[in-house]
């Protein structure tokens, strides 16, 4: 892998884009509270977000660098980012868990009557207690809180070349692990053991951690794609699917592979062939100017309208799934730098499903694969 | 490990306790939106929450089983829980991503003028877009949304014997992995390789996944405890700390171990001895009727007031960190079934810290260790 993190210019460019949109929208500041949004503007990368105890705040003013308003436990790490203004309190503090410090910071960078943008749209949430949110709003009654008009979504959706490199590196790690699945999965091995061993393969191939692994196995297809593994042993005739989000330097891959335990039935072989053809159709349709919906329809033209997943792929980057969604209702116009998963599914029978997934990046002249696309034939275990 | 999941009686007992408190608080329903809260009342266990795209809702009425209002992709898994009323929509839906279905469900179980409880206090958040939240409130203008008065917090804080068994099993997995650290860490091995190999050891010892690993290494102590690993090789004189949250059947452990690369300096050896003594003091103080603050003071009596972590331990269970906090301001009265981490820290010099952590459960007659407590001597690598 290339060096960890990004040069300061990367964060400056991100904030410049956001601040231009903020000016257009009449926002004097952005308030960010989630792991990905905070990291996007600061570079603050830690697994400590797994602890829900403490709130973390970053304020992006109309110009200049972000201001971090964070628990003191995060100060040494934040001090190593490009952020220069790091304000801390010792958290948890039951009398005032950051409310005063955040309100004072916002009052400093936002003039009276000014508007503070907060992400409020699809796929967002506010990572702070509702009581804290009410208290902050009450302290700033002469400022206005408003939705961010999806500007974080729009900005994060287009990846820089350096971000694409990170995602490609995460994909390469998982691709090497998938190539080694025959080492750990065969008839008789319990599915939960396959899950454990596959995660270990991802680590062995260089993943920092394995944030996501789902999968399933069943005769002639599987029932759903989000359940944890049981200890049922793989049996001849099973189709095994593993779908992983391995993380490298804070960026995800998200793709899957299907395997057959012993020879595949003609029905399963044909379903896999269709899924691969649908993915190829999605890839061919992916170019600047096409919409997310166009990619859905390109894949649906091969496999039909799909299962209850509701979509045939999505954005990818600092999170396992990001906007846009490849669904008929998503009119997002694709642009160079957008990273997408192509994830068609077919229902072979009630309760018997197959899903395939690859990752791509949209470029000036079409799309490039970030994962090594599989051929139509299933790998036999 | 014993069987996965819990018998239906476990969920019925949880909901009975919640519903008794709801009646006392005048709440006609609870609205739950986060992974842990949803799982607590339903048993719905999946890593799919890693995707922030879709909102998930569970409504607990004044009596009876919870009602799930969820994306269709989760229907097969939710159907295998004790929940009988599963209402789904195909998500993402840009025109109505669950709002109508949730509002109709709440209107059905809450009479006009009735109150709907939502967790709003410390360590909580609302996992849905603020726009969705506003729309749901607007649809239900003749019902009242209110804080839950921390009833979820109080209820979840006391674990059932079956929950304690799950946490103990997760602790045992990580304890076996920690015992094998000398296999993977020695002078010259880069810290990020140690992190990858330690996670693989946790998986090899039976973890379903490794949701959390932090740590650090440095001469005579480390700078902070939440940073990701660098590729700096371990050097003679380094103190290495690994702190893991391994997950088994949806329950966490959270504890650490310190190691010395070559002989420890007298200063480091003394700091470790103090940390272990502080942990023992916390253990001795842990009994029904003592407060969270009492445990803080018992440990602070040995190591002083501690570093910027702000606390000397916390609750543990379905999440890496849960209430209460072992801080002077936390007057939570300990009760049998509370699972806690004891996590004292000492600052050896500016930027040089050591932290130690064990897990315990409060019982009728004191406390029991869930982790095998280490002795005063550091393990030498």
C-alpha cells in the first residue's frame, strides 16, 4: 500500500468544495457528528467510535480549517491531523457533556442570525443524544439550524484519485482473500468456521480490520444475505456466498463471491452466468452522464427487477454503503470519481436467492473495475 | 459455547421489565432505532447495521411483543426471532422511507394524546435522518414524543444470567488470544502486523468478529490509546498494549493486556504493579449497594485521579461500552448482574501513559472476574 493518510492538500480541497457549496446555500457553518463526516474533513481515523459513550463534534466554518470540539481522550490523535483548533472537555461529564463548548464554538464562527447546516437527509443521522441536541439549539436561539441540502452527500459521493487508490487497495486485499477460500471452505466445514477463517484470510492479506462479513450457504441458493453464520456444515450442492467489507486505511471494499460445494446444478450455474452478465451490463452502462437508475435498468434487463434488497448496488468509500442507490428512483448523474458497487440479485425460487457484487469507479471514458471481475463459471469447492 | 441466541423467555422478561417501567412513566409505547436497542427486545442480530443506508424501527407497545417496522431485506431474519408482527417496506424508498408505515404503526398502538418514549439521554442517539424524524412527528401531531426517562439504560444495565454467560464466553475467547500474543509479537515486528495477527488469533480462538482493537507501543509507555497502528516495528524497551472488543453471539468483551519488549524499566514495572493493585481495589469495592463513583475512588486511591480518559471503567454487554461510567459524578447503585470493566490508568510522564483493564460481574456477595486477572508482573516478549 502507499503511505497512510492523505496530504494536507486533500483535506483542503474537500473543505474548499464544501465551503463553496455552503456559501451558495447561505450556511455560515457545518456541524458534523458522525465518524465518516468527521473523518472526511479532518482525517481523524480511530476505531474508538465503536464506543457510543462520547459525542464528537466538528464545526466547519465558512472559511479556513475545521474546528474540533471533542473529548480530551481524542486530543493526541486529533493533534496529528491538519486541524489546528482542537477544543476538548473531559467526557463523560454528566453536567455538561460538550454542550457549552460546542455552543460557544458555533457562536464564535456563526454571526447572530446566521445559519448552521446539519446533514438531515437520507442515510444520515445525528450522532448525539436528543437531549444534547435540544440543549445546543436552545443555547443558540439567535442562530438558525438548517438541513445541509445534501451538500455533504454530493461532495463525498465524488472521490478524489487518492481516495480511489485507497478503495482499490482494500479491494485488492479482499480479492486475494477470496482467491484463498478453497483453503478454508469445503464440504463438512461449519459455516461459522468458514466465516472466522475467511476474516483471518483478509487480515493475513493486509486488511486493517474486517468491518463486515455476511454470507450464507444453501442448496441451490440461500435464503437471505444478512444473517449471521450458523454452525451448519457445508454440504454437497450448497451454494456458498461470502460478502465482505474489509477496511484498509479507513476505506472499504464491498463485494462478494459465490462458490459451489461440489458440482453446481444447471439452475445455479445459469443463475450465476446471468448475474455476471448483469454486472457486465451495469459496467457497460456506467459512464459520466448516465444516472444511477440507468445502471439499475441495465442490470434489470438481464436479471429482472430483483429481490427485496431493493437495489442493484450503491456508492462505496469511507463507509460500506454510501449514496447513490442503484434503484429506478435515483436520478443521480454519474460523474468521474464516483465509486459504485454493482450488485444484481436473482430469486431462483421462494427463499432461494443468489447475489453477485463487484466494485467499479466511474472515469472520464466509462468505468474501471476495482475488483477483478469473476467469469461466468462458479468456483467449485 | 452454549447454544446461540436466547430462549423466548429471555425476551419476554426484558419486555416485561420495560413495560412495567413504561406504565410507571405513562408511556404507551417505546420507539427504538439503534442496533443494540432493537436487538435487546427482538434478538435481531446482524452485521448489516454497518450499512447506514436504511432506517430500522421497533415499537414496543404497552403490552405484548414488539412490532418490527423494517426494510424488506431484513424480513427473513426478523421472522426467525420471537417477533410475530413484522411490517416491511422496500428500502431505500426516496418518497417514503418507512415514515408512513412507522406512523401508522404508532397510531395503532398509541391512543390519541398518548406518549411515545424515545431514548434521549447520555450515550444514546436516534438512528434515523432528522428529516424522517420531523416527518414522523408531524404525522403524529396528536401524540406526544417524550424522553424514555433512561428506562432503556436502567433495564439494559442489569444483565440476565444468560447474558453474563455470553459476555464470559467472549472474555474467554480473548483471554486465549492474549495468551498467544508471544506467538505474533516480538522485537522488530511492525505494530500494524501485530494488530492484524492478534485479530486473527481472536478469530482462531472462536470470536465471531473483532469489533474493536486499539493499542499502542512506546518506550516506557504510550501516547494515547485510541490511535490506529502504524508500521513502526516493536523495539526493545517498548511497552505494548492491546485492548480488544471481540464479539461472540452479539456480546462483547472489553479488556487489555500490557507486554514489555525485553526487560521492563523499574518505572514501567512499578506502574503495572500499581495498575493491577488498583484493579484489585476496584474489584474489592464492587458489591451491591456500592456506587459507580465508589469504584472510581477505590482505584484512584491507588493510582491517583487518572488521565484524560475521564473514567476508570464502564458497563459492558451488547456494546463495547455501556453505562454506567466509573467517574466521581456517577451515583449509579450497583446491583447483581451489572457487568463492568475496571480500567485504571497512570501517566508516567507527559505523553507516556499505561492503562490496564479487566471485566467483572457484580453478584449478590461481591464480584466475580469474567477475565482471568493478570498478576503484577508484565509478560515479556
